[in-house]
C-alpha cells in the first residue's frame, strides 16, 4: 500500500526524493554519526560555502528531518540536530 503523496514506499527512492543532492546526504550523515552540528562543522575540510549548504539544510528542515536550536553558550550560533524522523532513517 502506498503512502499518500509518495510515488514509492522504497526507502532508497524516498531518500533520493528528499535528499536530491549529495550535500544533504553528507549533512545527515554528519549529524547522525560524526557529532557535527553547525555550518562550520559541516563545511570542514570540504570548505563548502554557506550558500551551498543552505539549500540542503533548508530542504531537510522542510522534510522534518533536521531541527534548529540556538547554541546554549552564546545564544547566537545556530546548531542543527536530527528530529525523531531524522533518527528513524538509521533503522
């Protein structure tokens, strides 16, 4: 049985629909396995620009996979974290 709004229930197909670009997959991987949570963490040695990361992070937020919060120490920096839906991708 298909879920409404999707063309397929295949998890690989779903992943490709949600994470249509390589940066999105890398961001979710970094949140999930590498304890990275800021733009600076994500760009790291790859030196990705804020512009190239902004779209994928926005798409993951819109899909309900990533949430934002302010850093407790400064209150200025934005930190990203996987939502329950994002953590479910591990299963």
